[in-house]
């Protein structure tokens, strides 16, 4: 029984993309985009339906509540790190992968919302923003605004 559980666990973990590989692919896409729209799906090698973006200092409990993804590494790990944007990819309501992307390589922190973005909505344009001291960071913005949910008051 233990052997089968171990094999199943390896298959599940193997199906998720490595955070380092995903961060590298995402950095490459951002660098190549040069201000043109790029689809987040192009940087991934796994299936996903929705991505949630979390800014620095977001409580890890909020990440877990919204995505089911438990980021706790220790008891002291209460908030996301400064300088890191967290992207959590999910399929069927289950987190399938994540990436902790240093904001200096691609700042997605301004894209936090409760709904996240579908594969189709996750198309971004990255512009360089002066952070002072001669540093320019690539900052992501949505290329196309997501379709608004139907307003219940209009029914």
C-alpha cells in the first residue's frame, strides 16, 4: 500500500511544473514581449483553467482561502514575502502549480483580484516603470479587461 501511495504522490508532484522552471519561462516571456501582449499560457507547460495573483504582504491564509493552496513553510510564515508576487494556477478548483516571481523580473502585484483570471483573460502587456536609483522593473497590466460578471440587478 505504501508503495502505491508513493507512486501516486510522485505522479501528482511530477504533473506540477517546477516553480524554478516556471519562473524562468515567465521571465523569458516577459523579456521577449518588449511591450507587446503575451499570453501567460505560453509560459506554462501544464493544463490550468485559472490563475490568481497575490501581492507581497498578502496573508497566506487568504491565499489558502481563495485557492486551497497552503503556502505555510513555518509557523512564522504569515504573509507573502516583500518583493515577491505569487501566481497560483488551478484546474477544476484545485491548485496545480505556483510560482513566486521576484517583482524586479515581472511585477504582477497590481493585478490582484478575488476572481483570478482565466487562460483567455491572462494576457498581459509589460511596461518598464522607473523604481528609482536607475532601476526599471517590468510591470504587468492586463492587455484586455476581463468580461464583467452579469449584474444581478438587471434581471
